[in-house]
């Protein structure tokens, strides 16, 4: 009889350690681990990534101080305000600025008012400007511009004046070279 109990005991133990029960316990342990890990992952916020302003979306337009200098037969200075916005990613940068400015040519004492738009994509800068020059006679001019720029903040332009009035303004040539800086304020340290 003692031999039979011994064999019964081993048979009973083999029943619970057999392949079926071992796989069942391993499968149950695996399900518990997967459920525990998925619960911790689903508890994360979807808005955990915060991108800086302008990253893949146009930034809010901001007012910027516009300072410029150039030459069209005589040197001139420019001071105004621009409404500047931008967008960027890993591969490109683009910006657009709408502006109004006051210019003055000291050698000829010619004041002027300008409105226009400038667009930058990568290093290419394009612009359109409408200007009003006045020294007792009013002269309007339209100036398409092309040049190079850096982030829409610093631009170097070549412009060609197309005079809308009957005759060109004396002392102002058709060609214009200018450097313009848009000093925009950025928020949140960006």
C-alpha cells in the first residue's frame, strides 16, 4: 500500500504540473501584465506634446517695428509698422508681412508714405509696394521687389519703380536697393 500512495501522490502532482495547466497559468500571467501596462499607457494625456508657435501652423500676426535704408539715386531711410506672421517646419520657413511706413530722402527733401506686402519662403523674398512721394507735386509709384531674406526679419531687396503718374519723379531712379528689418516681439521666450 505505501507504494500505491506514493505513486498516487506523484500522479496527482503530475496532473497539476502537466503542460495544460502550466500553459494556462502562463497565459493568465501574460494577460494580467498586458492589462496592467495598457492601463498605464491609456492614462497619459493626448496633449502631452507642446509645439512652439508657428510650427506647422501660421503664428498669430504680431506688430513689428519696421526700419529700412536704401538707395534710388539718393539714400533714403524708412520707419514704419508691420504686421508679421510666420510658419516653419524642419524643411522650410515662410513668413508674410503687411506694412505701412514713412520714408524720407534727405538729399532731395522728399517725404513719402508706403504700404505693401512682403513674402518670404526659405531664403527667397518677394514684395509689392505702393508709394506716394510728395514735394508740392504728388507722385505715385508701384514697386515689385525681389531679394533674399532671413526668417522674414531681415531682407535685402532689389525693386523696380513703375511710376503711375505721367512722368518719373525727379531725383528718384527706377532701380531701388534696400535693406529692411522687421523687429517683431516674440512671446513665451520663443
